[in-house]
C-alpha cells in the first residue's frame, strides 16, 4: 500500500494580495510627454510567503511536492522599499 504524501506546507498564505511597485523599462526613443508620464507599474501578488526580512520578501504562487521534496513556481523576491 502506498504511503499518502502530506501536502501541508510550512508557509504562510498571503491573506488578500500584496501590493507593490515594479520597475518599468522602455527601449527605443521616447517623447518628452512619454518620459513625463512614465511611472512604476502597480503590481499585485497572491500566494505564499517563503521568507520575509527587513530588506525583502520572497513569495511563490505554486508548489509541487514529490518524494524528493518541494519545488516552487512563480517565485518573486521583492525589495521592501518597493512595497
């Protein structure tokens, strides 16, 4: 009989969503108006908190568990001053 694997993970779920500002880049030539209107992108993350320090927060949105352990997908490391 196969042993049932636990799908419990020791990571805290993000309660609603994490709002943060992301850098925006443009290549090519921009007009003065386009430069004046350029702002960071408002971004939102849901999922789980892997690690949080005074400098950054690591999150992931998906995970997979098998015999060898856990793997993470949709991983972000966001500087705290961007939040």
